C-alpha cells in the first residue's frame, strides 16, 4: 500500500502498520485505518507461521485496542475470511456487522477495504483504563522481549 496507486473508487491513504518485533524480527503485523471517532478498520493482519499459537497477535491486538481507545474510537471493523471468522468472534469478541450497519458505514467511510467472500465484523473498542503498577511491570517485561512500532 506504500507503493500502491489510487484506483477509481479506492483510496489507500491514512493506513498505518502496527508491528510487533521480537529480537528485531517481525512476528506479527496489522494494517489500521481510522475514519474518525466512529470507526477504525483493520483490513489485514498477519503472524509469521513459526510464531502461530504463541499469543503474539493477541498482544499486538491488545496494543491496537488501547491505541484506538486513547484516540476515542468507538468501533473496530474488519473483513474476515470464512475460515478465520470463528477466531475473530470467539477469541476477540467480534460480531457480524448487520447489512444496515454496513450500508451506513459505507456512506460515511466509502473507502473501507472489503474483500470478496469475506464477512464484515465489528467490535466496540473497550474503554481505556489506567493500568496498575503490576500491569505496567508485566508490560515492561513484554517490551523487553519485543518492540512495538507504528509505521505509516
């Protein structure tokens, strides 16, 4: 998307990439675009095969949620492939977006990324809370193992 071009009806500006690295190696990444305080989309996510099942994406997603909460974004939407839909709904708390909601979002954010054959899912961004000193210590331990970068 960095070197992409604008196609008729599609504009890919304002996309950011959240990256989790461990020992200077990228283990998980997600593309984010904020459309204002109503919604943000996460059209693409990936975790390297060698790092599946280790909780790295859960950690990255938690950081993304905290960032969006800090920005006062209300909802996260994403396109989910059929085989990944249950992961998003069962593990991360997403729900299917009703057709009327999707229509409403498309009116205000017509540039959403929607892939053919996917279901659009939605989740409310959890309310941001200050972290306790214990949680802060745990976060620092994670940060010593990895690094969080947001790239545009």
